[in-house]
C-alpha cells in the first residue's frame, strides 16, 4: 500500500497550478484534501505521474452568501460547511448533507471542490450540485469558464474537467426551504449504497419546481425527471410521496456490487425518495 | 491445591485495578514491531498471485532486480525451504503442506509466489510489481459443497472430494428410529460466512542477525512466540537457542496470530541469508486477501423434540471450509473437531451422531478465530431452541429451561465425554430474561407492530470450554500438543517482584491481571509486580495466548508459583520474629503474626535478608527468593446468556440493536474492568459476524472484499451500549477459581442477534438461518415472504 513513484509540486497560485498541470500532461492530478486520491494511489489504482498540491492556494476556502445564493470555495473543508455559523436561508440541506460525508477526520481534511471534481456516484456534494442547479467555476490555460452541474458528471469518476483545469468555486443560485437528503449505508460514514436528495417550492399549498436526485444508482448522480410530473402542482401527502418513490424506482437500472444488488438499490431508491420528500415537507 | 488463602477477603483478586498497559498505549508510547528502528533496515514486499488456481510456469526476478533500491528477490526455488505441515493422528485426515512460497502451484489468490527485498517499502512494492510471474490458470472452486462433487477441481492430490478431514466423530446406531418417532423433527441448515479476525495491527515481523551473539532475532506480532521459535528453528535447521523470538506490543490477534505465518519464517530466512535487518509489514489489503480467515461453516442437522420441548437427539453434519491449506500447527481440524465435540453446549443431550468435515477450497487458509466454531454451534443450538418453541407453541424460555444442564447435574459428563464443571446456566437465562423484561415482551412487540415497527427479542445460552490443557489437545491427535504453561516468580532485594510467563498477551491486559494474582499471594502492592511475557529469551517455554487459556493456565501457574514463594516468605518471617509459621500472614507489604498486633516485619526486609544476609537464613533455606510452577488443567466451562432487542426497518432491511444484555459467569473475576472490556470487544466482534462482515469471493476465487470500504466492520456508531451482569461460580478445575472468558462475547452475539431478527420478522413468514444478515439479504427474505403471501 505504497504509491507508485510520482513528482510532487506545491502550487502557490491558481495560475501556477494550471501551469503545472498543463506541463504535467494527461497523468497530472490535483491534490486537494486527498481523501479519495491518496487512498487510490496507495492501492495503485490511481497512478498520477505528477501531483499538484493546491492546499496552499490562498482565498479558496470560503462560504459566501450573495443575492440569495451561495458561493463555496473549492478548498472549503466539509466540516466548515457542517459547522457553518448561522443557518443559511434555504440552504439547511448543506450542513445536513455534510454530516453524511465520511467520518470527522475525513470531513476535516476533504474539500468541497475535491469531492465534486472526484465525481463519486454517491457523493453528497455532487448530488446537491445537481439538485440545486449549481454552476461550477473552472480555471484553465484559456482562462475562467462557468459550467452548469447538469452535464458536468460524465461517468464513474469522470467529469468535463480537462486534466489542466482546476475547479475553484461552486455557485448555488438559490436555496429551497423544502429540501432534504436521505441516505442508506451499512455503516455511518460510508458512501451511501443509495442516497436521495429532493427539493421543491411550496406555493399556495402545492408543490412547484420539484426535483429528485439519486446517488448510487448509476455511474453518476442522476436527476429523475419522471418524478417531476408526479409531484408538480400536487399537494404534499404521504400517498403522493409513496407514488413518487415508486415512479423514481421504476426509472432506474442500478448497478450491483457487494453492498447491494440492483433490485435492492431500486427498493432503497423507492424508500429513500419517499422518506426524503416527507422530511422536506416537515421543514 | 497449594496456596490456600489465609486472608478472609481478597485484596487484589476482584479489584478494579487500572490496566498498567494503558498509559503507554494511550500516549502513543506503544512499541509495536512497526515502531522498531534499525540502521540499514531492509523492507520486504510479497509478490502475490492474482489468480486463485494456477500452475506456476516461471517467476522471473530480473526486471525487479534492475530497479533502484531492490536488494534481492526470492522464490520457492531460490530459498529451497520446506513448508509447514500440520499433523493430526486421526483417521480421515489428509496432511497438506502450507508452502512458504508457492513452488509449482498456486491454490488461492493472494498466495505469495516470490518476495522482494529493498531499501524502502516503496521500492519493495515497485519491485514486487516488476517481478514477472507466468501462470497457467486452472479451474478454481470456492464453494465447499461444490468442492466435494465429482469432477470438482482438486486442490491436493491425496484429498478425495477435497476433504482434508472427514470423520464420523460420534455414532449412534439407533438414532434414526429415535428421531423418527419424535413429536417434532426439525431438519435445518445453518450457514456462517467467512470472516477475517481483523487485528488492528496486521501481521508484521522484523528479523535480524545478531552479529555479537551469532544468532537470529525475530520480532513478530504473534500470540505464540515459543511456537514461532520452534518452527523457525525447525525450518532453518538452527538449534532453538540460536533463535530468539520477541512479541513486543501486539495490536490484537483473535487467533489469526496463534498460528505460524509463512511470512514469519520467510523474513527470518531472508535475514539469515543477508545478515541484515529485514521487516515485512502486512498492509490491510494483504491481510484481507492473504491472511488466515475463519468461521466459514455449513451445518446441517436433524433434531428431535418431545411435545413438551425436550431435546431427544441430534444428527449433525458439520462442514468447515478450510481454504487452501491446513494452518500450522493446529491444522484444518481445529474448527470441525471443536464443533463436533462441543455442539450440545449447555444442553443435556443423549442421542448424538455427528460427522465433521474440513474441505479445501481456493481461498486463503482458515485459522482459529475467536470462538472457534462455538459461535456457529451456539447458532445451531439456539436457533433449534427457538424453532422448537415456535413449532410447539411453547415459550422460548421454557424450552431452554427444560434442556439446560442443572446445578444438581454437575459435574456433568456430556455425550462426547467432556466433563462440565459447575456453571450457572439456568440462573444466567433467568437473569437475562428479567433484565430484558421478557414477561411483557409479547405485548410490547404487538404494540410496536401496530405502529408499524418490527421489534424482535432474542436469546442465546452457551457454555464455553476454556483453560484446557494438554489432554484436550492430545485428544485431537495434534503432533504438536499444546496445553500446560509455566510461571517463574522472583523477588529482588528491594521487594520488587518479576513474574515470567510463557503466555503472550496481545491486548488482554495480562500484565495487570496476572500481577493481581501474584500480589494476592505475596501480600504486596500490585504495582510492585512486573509481568514479563512475549520474549523467548526471558520467559519459560510456553504456549502463548489463545483459546481463553491465560487467566486459567498462566493465572494458575502464577498462583502456584506465588504461593510457593509466599511460603518461603512466611518461613523467613517466622524465623526472624521467632513465631510459628502458620501464624504468619502476608498483606499490605508486611509479614505479620496473626492475633499479635504490631508483631510484623516488612516483606522487603525479608527480601534483603534473603539476598544480602543469606548467612542469617535458617540452615535449610537456599539464598534468594524465587519459585517456579506449572499448571496443566483439564479445562473449565464458563457460561453466559446474551439477549438483545432489535428493530428491523422493512424498507431498507437494516437491523438496529436497541438493547444488548450479557449475563456471564466466568467464575472468580480477577479484574472486573478487564472482564467487561473483553465482553464488550467480543460482543462487538460477534455483532460484526451477525450483521456486517463477510469475505466475499467470486466464482473464480477473487476476494472482492479487499479494503475496509468493502469488508464492512462495524464501528462505535453501530455497536450499542452493552449491559453486563456477573454471576460467579468458582471453578474447581482452576487454581484461581477463574474461568476463561476471552472468547465468550463473540460466541453469544451471532445467535442472539439472529434469534432477535427472526423474532421480529417471524410473523411475516420469514426465517433466516444464515449470517451475516445483511440489509440486502433481509430485505429479499421479507420481500419473498410478503410476495408469497400476496400471491395466488
């Protein structure tokens, strides 16, 4: 469990990091919190030849409220969100989700941006990025671009980030007071076997702009469009949420692994969507 | 018996003495093999087979030898050393060789085929990747049932049907009629998964050549240092005095380190060749894939009961999955023989027929793992009790009560010839039922069900043979027969006490509890007693620590040796004070004349006398203060009842443990805090087996649980608070009255949890007889049962 040989650089600015990545080529990797990358390197599942450590980059660790939205710096540690002082209007789901991220040492070290760039199919921040229409700020050799979360996740540990680009910020345009996340893992702190995140607005007693995002049921986090038709314009009720759970489960073909069969994941999706919608309604 | 206590109450036995081990361990001052520093230390990485079954065509070290830092590469051929052959003198046993490195054939994924020695652990792993291994894959078999079918791939030439042991352990010609005529006949199969003992410190060893003394020194994370010394000396053809084995702090073993690892011998062999210090640190992936595993068993039983719930007889077919080889020296017989011999547990049984098997498969070899078959046989008996109660419409408590061995039955001779000393079987059940409120349980369960919540309550009663000596191992026919142990107690001129024992703690706190035993005898402060263990240069030859033996056997030897030395102290005191020897009592650091207040002499003055003024000793006394004693007991049964309340989430299949109660009886408790710690740790490991852990192999023999993300170990978040109640039935088979209890927690928990889960879902028509009860499996059972009910 020792990594294969690699070159290590510690960048002092985003520009330098991008420059190092560009020179490092295809096999260069950004080291942020290292909570997934270092383990994969130790198992020799990841073999970057160049490692660009961005932990010294100034000004990338912050949570800012702006025009009803939220900007989160890429180097913000999970625990900073978990313990963010003062509840952000409509963003209660963030600290709630943070508590599901790994164990405390992982939350103290792992980063918000690192998790999104790593793109695990059951990662909380990836799911919330999809759930809350996040925009991702990315810096590369050609300058800065902003990418919607929808379409960013391309597959297992794959995103539209180029090898020489650095994710610097995640922007959430607005919050939702009716939002919740439910997960099931065999142990607290594990990646979820299945996770469900939901949001909607409640207007004049009916549900508007609903969205349901599932983790752990595909090679990336996925929104379940079929559920929108079930929920939109309806009054919240136990029967409605149960129906939404059933519809969400029929629209997916989850992968199987040793933690759960495909059928089991489908069952979990049904139960967790229903429970997440109930939790969101109780806010 | 020697060492009759002259004090009315114990001063140290039973005291909550804080563990002397803890300050160092908690402050990071522990000294594990991985902490040792040596100038010029070399590092070993194993080259492990990527496939489960193959012929080895060629192993080419050349590419590795070209890499920076690589010092040497070894294969089976370059070392030319014999493997480890465990021997049992039993019919139906097939001897196999556990190779140090695979030579012509690989029999499990992760088996070492070469090793690389390099200047750093990094370079050693680079080298291990570079060694070119040419394998011709062969068909593998990973299921012990399939392995016995005609045409199955054969692992060892001599083993028909891959059976390494197949023995009709006990026959009963009339049992078929007895079972057939019964009111209730149950035919059931119980399955428990393959698991890893998972010591926090994986296996690790450091070997070096002592240029000064011209001998080999091996530091290793082991439970059995003397056994390792004997094995290393045998394989390397050295006299034992030319080998020193040291087990410094050891971070858990649970049986995985009570057998000799091929890697320990390999590292010693490399140091001997290179005359340089060499270390191998097993990483977690290797530990999960290649280290000894345990507990994979399938038991099929027929059990008959009378209409009022009395057990008439059991016909059992017990089968254990040995993996690729017999472990050394216990062999693949350790699990099936234990299971067959002790299946009845705490219950009276007269009709018993049992066949016991150990089957080779293409998986890492099995070794004893905490509990050794008792978790599985307890699961068999306790599921049978619950099933009988349910079938016959009787209370689960009543069925158990009607079958448990009673106080008046002791000493009880079991159907397999084992002699049970006295225990508190019924009392522990009653106390546990009371603690869990069993009387109102049915109503509570019904009320919860009306709210849509599924609660279950489960019990497990068990007895556990512990502290058994040579005769028990001899009955298994082991060529190397463990059993006795020794203690040497020596006082120095300042009054300090040094005790040397042949056992070797790996987390149990023996430096504390054995010190309490000796302090009690000598009447000195427990802090004045230092226990030396784990170093073959400093301790008498002994069998190490496994099978819940140390408190009984080393404790008994310590008591005997302490008593012998105490007798000498009393003689010296009587001489000095001109009093009668029988009137001298030793306590609180003084030798006092009973009934004559103020007539006393400090024990340390007697120590001075014995060494510094030995000319003033009585004529027939030798100078100095020491005594040595052995103990080789027949074995003693501790017992317990565990009980738990669980809640099942039908949506997710998850099981939450709401309460867990242990009522245990380990005889005289030496240190309650240590006993409670052992119980808690054991229960946690048993819960792990019940709900979480499983080494998952695919059909090709790949272990898919090769990291702790996939091999799911419960954490503090999953293990509930554990309520512990003590009963104390002192053992007549034990010098101290103590019974062993290191394994008990692990033994009771799987059956308890399984019974509780079944209680929660029985009304749905679900029956689960396989562990672990994973959420996926339980959810599937529930779904199947509910669909069946809704179906046409």
